[in-house]
C-alpha cells in the first residue's frame, strides 16, 4: 500500500496513533472526556517526538504565495509521480523530503492554477501561483454528477465541508443556518439525541406536511441529521427546477447533495478533531416577584370571585419569612439548580491516504451529549470507511460503509418535564431536607417526574453500504453503476416506573401514587435499497462542449414496526419485556409498509465557446403510491446561461468584472409525499367486547382516493453571478417563481361524510422570491477579511384551493387558516382594540363574553353585526418567516481567526400560549413581564386585568401574537493556529485550538418572555429547553 | 482478458441488483384489509358489525359530561370545553360540539356502508344477516336521536354517502328525523330477538326502549307510552334488587340492563374512574362534581322535601335520613371512600378532597360515586365496567312520564313510579291517590333525577322540559359547619352557569360544516 519506503515509518506511527485514539474514542467507559483527549494528545506528542529519520534524503523548503506574494496556507505540494506530498503551513512555508534531486513538484491550491516546478537540485524553491480566473476550475456537485461552477445555468448554492466543520454543532443542519441563501433552517431544540430541525428551500410548497428537501448523500437518499460533520467534503443545495428536475418526483422541496470525503493519493494522514463543550439553558424565564405575584393573585381573585385570597398580614408574613420550606417561593426551577450545565464532547479521527491503485478514508467519531435536564443524555458513535479501487486504468470500484449507533436516554417524556416546570408546579419545594419530593396539589413536579417517572431509551443502529463501479468504456463515455443499501433499526423502550410520594409534613399521606410499572417497547425496521445506472458522455470539438447523461434508478423502501407492552414488573429495575405480567394486560401491535420508485432520466449540457450555455433535463418517474394508470409522470426542465464577461466587448471590463453571467431556467419537479395505500379503501381493526370477551371488528375509517396522483411544482428562475476584482467581490442574485399545483392536500371534508379525509390533488400554492448572496474578501497584509452575506425574501400565497376551504386548524391556543390569497397556515383570530376602559365603553360595544368588565380585552366586531363570533376572525399574520438573512464574517490576523455568524429571520409572528401568556390564571409560571396589567390606575397596560380560572382574554387574537423577527449571533469562534516552530518539534503538520460559543446574543421581542425565537411549535414553550454551548476544541493534522 | 473480467464485474452488478419485474411498482399492503377483498362471508358481516358497536358511546367522557353541564353537576376544570359550554361561552367553533357531531356522522356513515355492502355475498345464514342489519340500524337511529336533540334539523343521509354528496347535504326538519328514527326502530324491533345471542348485542327491547326515548324526546307521548308498554310487556326486564350494586361489576348484564356500552379491561376500556373519582383517590383529573342542587333534590326517606318543615331534615346532619340513592350516587362529608377512608371535603380538612386544596379538588364539596368501583382503582384509565345506556327503571319512568304528559293518567302510572321507588335498597314510600297532571309531572321528573343522576340523561331532560334557563346562575356547594361552629354554604362566586333560552336549546351547527357545505344553515342565535 505504501510504495514510498521513506513514508513507512511515519505511517506506521500514525496508524498506531490512530488505533490508539480510536480505542479511546470508542471506549464505552469513555468517562472523563477532557482528560482522555489530553492524554491521547500527549501520547501522540511522545510518539512523534521519537521520530528519527535514518534515511539520507534531500529536503526542499520554500514558500507558496499568490502573485502578490501573500502566503497560501494549505497549498498542496506533491512530488510528481509519487504519493509523497505535504501541505503548506499558515505562512505558506513547506518542507518536503524528496528522493530525487531532479524531481518535479506539483503545487496546487483551490482557486489557483496548478503549477509544476522542477527542483533542479535547488534546496529552496519558492512558488507563486496564479489565481485561476475566478475559480474557473471550481467544480460543483449536481444531480448524478458534477459541473464546473462557471458553466452552471441553475440556482445552486454550495458550501464546502471546511466551512461546515468550523461550527461546533451536534446536528449538521445547524451549521447550514445562515450559510445558504434561500435555505431556512428552524432549530426547534429537543432532547439530546433527538433532532427537531426544519429545512425549507424557497418556502413552503405543499400543505400536506412534507416540505423537507430531498437529501442525497453520495448518491443515496439518507437522513442528513447525525452525519459526522468531519466527513463532509462538500454540500450543495439545489434550488431551482433546472437543477432538481433530475430528481423528479421527490424534488419539489429542493435537494441537498452531500459528498463525503475520500482518501486521496498521497501519504497517509491522520487528523484529529475534538472538542469539549458546556451547554447551558438558553432562556430562563423570570418569575414575578413574590409580593407582586401575591398582590396580582389578590386582584385576580377579586375580579373573579369578589374577594382576595391573601390577607395583608399573610402577605407580609410570607414575604418576610426566611423559612422557604414552610413558605416556598412560587416557582424556582429556572433559578435553582434544576437546569444544570451539561457537558458535551466530540472526538473525530480521520485517517486517509492511498496510492494510484487504491485509496481509503476511515473516520471514527464519538459524540457524548449530556442534557440540561436530569437523566437526559445521548451518545453517538459513527464509523465510516470509504474506499476506492482503481482495478484497471478504466475501471474504478468504490465501496463506502457507514455505521452509526445512537443511544438517547431521557425521562419518560422529556417535554413533560418542561410542561410541569412551566405549567404545573407552583409553590413547590423541589426537595425537602429529608429527600422527599415536593409536589403540587395535583401531584406534579418536574424534578419528581425527571427522577422517578421512568425512562425513555432510544437506540438507533444505522447501516449504509454503498457500492459503486465506474467504467470508462471509451474516451468520453463512462458507465456508472451504483447500489446502496440503507437500514435503520430503531428500538425504543419507554419504561414507566411505579412509585409513590408521601407528604413531607405528614408521611402517612400519599400524594402521588403510580401503582403499576409498565414497559412499551417498539422496534422499527426500515430498509431502503437504491440502484442507479448512469451513462455519461462528453465530447468537445471546435468551441462546442457536449455532456450527456442517461440514467435509470430503482428505489425500494420497506418499513416494519413491532411494538409490545407489558406491565406489573417485579421492580422498576427489571426492564425486560418478558418479565412483565403474562396476562391479558400484555399487548402488542405492528404495521408494515412498502413503497417503490422506478425512474428514467437524462440530461444534456451544451456550451459554445464556454460562453453560451444550455441544459435540458428530464425524468420519467413511477411511484407505487398511486393506482395503476397514475403511477408515472414526467418532469422536464430547460435552462440557459450567457457569460457576458467572455464576450469580446467585455474585454475592457475584464480586469474589474472578471465574471458576469446571466442565467435562466424553467422546469417541473414533483412530490409523491402521500401515505402509501391512500388510493385503496382500507378497513382498520377496531376492538370491542361482548360480555367481557374481545371480538374482532373491521371498519373503513378513511376516505379512499383512487385518483390520487403527483403534485407538480413548476419553477422559473432568473439569476446572475458576478465576480469583481479578482474574486474580492462576488455576488449572486436570483429571482424565482415556484408554482405548486395538484397539491396533495388532506382536504377537510364535511364531518357528515363520516370518513376521515385523505390526500387529494387540490389547489395551487405560489412562492416568489429573491435571493442575494454577497461575498467580500480582501487581504490587508496580515489582516484578512472573508465575509459572506445572504438575504432572501419569500412570498408565499395560497393561490387556489379548487373551490374548497378555507381550512381552519387549531383552536383558542393557536389557530391557523389556509385560505386563497393568504400565506399557508396564517394566523387567524380576532382583532383587538386595547382594553375596555369604562363601564360605558363595555355597555356600548359587543362582547365575546357578556360579563365583560373594564380591563378585559376589547375584541373587534369586524363585520359590525353586533356580536363577536367566529365570523369576526381575520388574518393576523404569517407564521413562517418571509425574510431570512445571514452574515458569515471571518477575520484573520496572523495566527488568529475570528469567525462570527449572524443569522435571523423576519416577517412573521409567533404566538405565546400556556402559562407564560395566561398571567397566573391557573397555578402556572407567571412571568414578571405580565406584571404590567390593567388596573384603573394603569389603563395603558400591556396586559389585561388579571382573572382567576377565566380564559376570556386569552382567546386567539392579535394581542397574543409577538413579532417573531430575530437576529442572533449564532456562533462566534476564535481560532489560534499553533506556530510551526512549536509543532514542528513534534512532527505535527498543523494544529489549531479554538474557543466558540453559540447563541451568545439574540435580539427579539420574544426575549421579553425569555422564549427562544427559534422554538415556535406550540407557543407554550414547553418543549425541551434550548441551549447555548461554549466549546473548546482542537484540530490536529499529523 | 483482464479488462473483460472487469467489464463483466460491472455487468454482473446490474444483473444482481437490477429488478426487471414489470410489477415492480405493485406493492399491495399486508398490514390492513382492503375493502374490495372484504365482504365475503357471514363472518365478515359479523366483524363489520362489531366495529360499529363502539358508536353506542364514544367514551366515558361522553357519558359523564352531560350531567356536569346540567343543573345537578359542575365541570371542575374551567379550561375544559364542557366548562365553556356550562358557562354559555361556546360558539360554533367549539371543539366539543364538532366532536359530538362528527362522531354521530361517523357512526351513520359506518352503518350506511355496512348496509350497502352486506348484501354483496350470498349468506350462509340469511337470518343472521337480517339480524345484524337490524342491530346496525338501531345504532344509526341512536346517532340520530343525539343529533336531533342537540342540533334540531340535521342532514339525514340514510345510504352510503360520497364526498360530493356530503358537500351539498341540506338539513332535514327534525320532525322528519323523529319519523325516521321511529320507523327504523319499529322495523328493527320486528327482526331483533328478545334475548341477545351474545351478551351486549342489541335486542328487541333495546330498539323499543330507544324508540320510547326518541318519541318522548319528540313530544309524541301517546306513541312513547305505547313503545314503553311494549318493552314492559316483553317480560324479560326486571329491576335489579340493589341500587347500590347496580353500577358495579356484580350487576353487569343483569335483567335491568336493556342497552349498554360494553367495556373490558385491557381490551376495550374506559376511563370513567379517572374522570369522576375524588381527588384524594386519584389526584389527576376529577373533572365532574355534583352541585348543591343535585344533592338537595333528594328527599327525606319519608318522602318529604328537605325544605318541608315537617320533613325532619337536620341542617347539622344533612345527609342522614335521606333517600338512600343520595348515598349511593354521591360522596358527601362522612361517606366511606372505596379505599376505606372517610370523605372529608371541608376546606382545610387536610385531605385531597378539601375544597380549595387544589385545582383538581371538588369545588362543591361533593363527588360522584356512581360507577366508582374498587376494581378500577388501581388503573383508573383501564376500567372495564359497562356503562348502561338504557335500563328498565328508565323505561318505567318514561312510561309514567309519557302517560302523564298525554294526560292519560291511570294506576299504571303510579305503579311504574312505585316500582322504581320500591327497589329493596331504595324503599321509598309509594305514591298513591294522585291524578293531577302537574303534580304527577313534578313527581316523575324528581324521580328521574334521583334515580338516573349522572347517567348522561339530565342535560337532555332539562332541555326537553324547557326548564334549563331556570337552573342557571351562581353555583352552590355543600353546607358545612365551619371552625366557628357556624353553617356555611360553599359558593362558587364568579362562576356563572348560563343558559340563554333564545339560543341554547339547540347547539350551533359546527362552523367548519357551514364553511364546507353552503347548503347548511345555522341555528337561530348563533
């Protein structure tokens, strides 16, 4: 494998190091991560310290710069015809041992023209690379292939893996936030090991729920979540129809293409990427002060029942008390130690290298996340082995294997902990001195729940095998065959403990009794195979460039679910399903599902003089989700580009504007996101019993739709790419119009039909928008600036619901409407006009509740009919951001790099519900902001008069909507590159350390309530708390 | 040669993995039954009928909530939709209203689909199929009774409905709905057996009993009395000797039960215990509690009203010497709980039942006792006790009421009432020598509320008697001796039970139905 004899010794050492680190990473008892990393690192130093080179050799040194003499850190220097190569350090310095004084060095760097330099016996060779005109050679991954960036005619954004890896995130989606124009990433938080990320490319196109883009990793559809960020070579987002049509029926929400790293010809290299981070709760709501709270409660009780609940003496006694066991504070969860700071560690080691016959890359990663609520943590182990075999000069076989194991442990229902914390745990002493849990009057406590209720363990085994053969049949004609198998085995064990809580004051009194323990165990086995066969032909003659692709693809997806339940285990520690009572209480269930896709597709690229560019795509897709006759549909696209900067007349401008391209595209893509078997009238099992004996029953519950078919998105895109001042300024702008027709919509049907609705092809949704991406980079001597700004606007509108609708979902907590002329899922409710101020005003205006008083919300009688009822509800705002923006700022000064990522969204509203909005109506968390409530003395208050047990003022209205706009410093990172002089001693090629923090700064109206602007699912803020993480990390390349 | 070998490698890959099956896209399900392959045998018809039995009653909530929205009960948690209705704050968009409407039509369409398909095959036993059809028609009629009572004029599909048809349905006048219910139940009763072949299946008596109820609700008193008489004359129904045990597992399927919603633990269970149990037994929900009105209506055991000075009522000992059914139906201070402890709802008593001790404690000082059985206490959401939908005592009282309202008063009216009052462990004094319509009307109404409390009937009774608007206002709870030794009555200040006589006798047609079907009209006042 290692044909360079001199490399052997070093390589062996590296392998030892790798094995050592891998063992450390994978060690299940990998307890104290921080010290382990230190230990591993120091071991490496020891090993490398001992390297003595016994062979006589010639050392060539030098510096690689650009034309202006600025060092090019990271440039590759390879001895021609060998695998012997090195990388230039931060100052552009390199040092290479060569075997032959007449060798030739091949020097390359992205964005620069590769140069070959003969050594000719010199010992110092300085090399200046020429900037290739605006990255002409830069290649972008597109559907079933790659294309030169300059010849692209479609709207494609790409991010390189290095930029993604820079941000310390547990989910790769987080690092896409703010990095790609037109891509909205909503991070909805979640317990460790679970992911709740929403990705939307150019808005929401369908009403049926599936708006997630198609994610293709190395040619196989795979989940993006949990992929090791260190494995990513590049990530491409396909946005317009011209680029996505080749994926036909799954592409209407856009496509994300990920390419993983592969071993490269050259010396074996090992790199280590490790960090240690501390997560802390990002938003800690502040409870109203004790006295204020008691007085507000008195007003609320008085308003509702005529008399206060606390006497003045009691209030004084309470606030002056020091014994907070006898006089507990209202809600202490957020300022106590319940939400703990939780560590997170990640270590990823990559070993890669190869010869001209074979190359490989092996990555091992271990991620350990502790949750900020007790008993929640997750760990992930990921192993990837990508290999390439050049079995013949014209035949290459690749084989990738990826295995991932995730174990997430949480309290029985982690969201319930937050729910109890906010809604149901007023006046609790979390734990009494003797260890007894304090519980609320209805037997709740988040701490008790987290500690005692039980455990929810999720295990996932993910396997991927990806086999690929490439055969260059004749020059220019290539055949590629790919077969991938993806299997996910999910196991979930939800164990509910039996437990009791007795009163601290009176241990004979049982406050909580959960007398039966039980286990629900689920197994989900999900398997998908993909077969791709592609012919690629390219031909160049004269100024003509042809590129053709013809392909065939098959996907077969099966899923099977098995679940079992038993109860009455001997004790809470016995948690195996067989140990529960073997009687009528045991239960099991399951389901099976299969869907398939068969597709034929092709692409033609033609360019003339590298100046006039054309592309056409077509895909003919068949899906098993539709009845015969509706199975197949065709998705074509066309696009063209004109590189004006290549025209003769541009030559004068070429110095300033090196690249200027106009492009346009038009095409169709589809969505088959309808539940399998929807076209069949199926009968569901329904239990009943006669005289205590169970009987079987079957009944049709869903409306069958035999005509169900594809949803089609037609998209037009006009864009331009501009590069000025040799790449110092780059600008991409796009305008698009996306029209989605025959939307697969679960149309509400009259309840009188007596069957639940299934998806129907109904209606049309329009998305139009603009996307801008501006890159600015410059060097001022030692100070380098590299920034990228992106901004996108998306206008969403339901165009046509084919005579149906409007569809109103939700209720007083949060109500949405999907109606022609409005954005999908707009907020829908009453308009308000402040608060009633006087009895006369109350008397003179219609009321939602007859007993309204001054201080109650004045709901507007919109239609003026003298009553307030659902007919008065109106559009209140959008629920999905209209504007998205991001700024990625990188400043480098000598060995320091400061990176900041700002990210935000605007043009939408969020709604707050539950305790935070309800002003202590029940015994829930009462935020201090609600202290500004209406009284006769405070008529211009922000909140209405307090009431007890009365939701009249919390009816879904514009009053409860908050401006959702936010801007946040998503990530800030300071990186320090260790000086060469220091690491040279230990034989390390490069090393840097960094300190980073996420979500450090947020500007948002939701800050008033200490709600994370990105968490906006239910508005109750009762999901797993979001965190900010501060990390210290190292990247080392050996 | 080597080159060829490698080429073959690639070709083999295609051969191994490519699927040349023309039916590749044909993936029939194996985890569900497709309608086209069903409806082949008598057994399929039986299974299809089984699946429609749950439409007798959606769930325990739909059993317990009605009386809580009436004068004798109260919904504890004010965020509950039922509380919103109790206070008159509901409107056409209220989810509970939509839920009740949807459930009824789901049952109706289920039966219509059954009737449309059950003749698709040649049955082995034609009489079985006829019987099943009759059972299903009774289930459909039951849905229409609920709809007619709550909404008045309603769409009345009587055969399988397509989506297109459902979008243009119009409301059928309620009198025609009653006509349909009556004729359906009459013809079903002609087919159904007197004794069920399988416990819990619908019988002739169930069809006639529901017919009685429907006709009574419709105000067709003569016909109602006739139907009740038919049930009585079947001779198979008798009062269960113990009222106290009637709502326990012991009395399930007794000869008093005419129609019930059958439940079985772990198979087909309800949460009745969870819904109504006192907070001290199960500190979770306790959704529905009785009011002072619902307690004071029980007379003294001597038959006298408690406000009658000669009744012997002792305000300091208010629960002794009363109609025994008070103690069987309601927990009052001093009652023994199923766990053996004493129920003490006095504020500050230190028990979970103390008024004001939590959001989930009783607000009135009373709790419902009916259907709380020790067997269900260990897992309150897994109750197997059947909930009775129609029992013989109801039929007797409906007979009496129909005769009184028709002013056809004879000894059989008094006999029917007295039969109910003379159940061994009730043993209330017999009514005799009365013939005044107004007086008897009040007697039979009072008898209904104490006999049938918390069985889901009171809300409908006060609506059809048009007395609902008189039973509103502030809710009161128990009267107890406070720490100073004075009698205090719990008052739920600020809580106003509301009923607008110009609007609330009918619920609004659900808002979404009106949006989807322009042919539907709204009820007055909504």
